């Protein structure tokens, strides 16, 4: 099986954060017998991410990053657009997240709602 790892985050492109995730993922996929065909990094830009998804030829696409609660995290939206399916809220998971926040575990719930 062939895999492409797509990492997202403008902070990775700007050198503000070291992308250790792609190194870890590459090692894990190799252990599982999955060939990593390509590792790419995109900033927090939905249009560019959708275009990257359209161009991939791999059997497995692994998206990493951009799933947080802030406005610049666009991975969910890009994947939803690429697949042509709406985003949904999984209420049971949202309730668990609320419970974490009520116990004082970050991130703040106001940001989780995005």
C-alpha cells in the first residue's frame, strides 16, 4: 500500500515548529509495511489543501494537523469539501470534551465549538 502524509500548519512552513510528526509517522508506516510515497506540508489555507488532496495518487492519505479549535485550523473543512460531505457534530464526543473543560482541562470550551 502506498501512503501520502499531508501535514498542515503555517507554523511548520515558517519554521516556528519542528515537524517531528512526519518523522514519527514515516517510521510507524514503515513498521506496518506501508510505503510512504510523499510527505508534504501546507499552511493553514483551505484552497491549497483541497488542491493537494485532489492531486494525490496514493491509496492512503494521512492528514496531520489543523484540527484544533482556532480559526486557522481548516483541515476538517478542506476534507469535507474534498469528499463532498457535510461536517457533523458528534454529540457524545462534544459532551466528553465539555466534561474535560469543566474539570479544568484545556482548551477552553468556547474554542472547542468551532
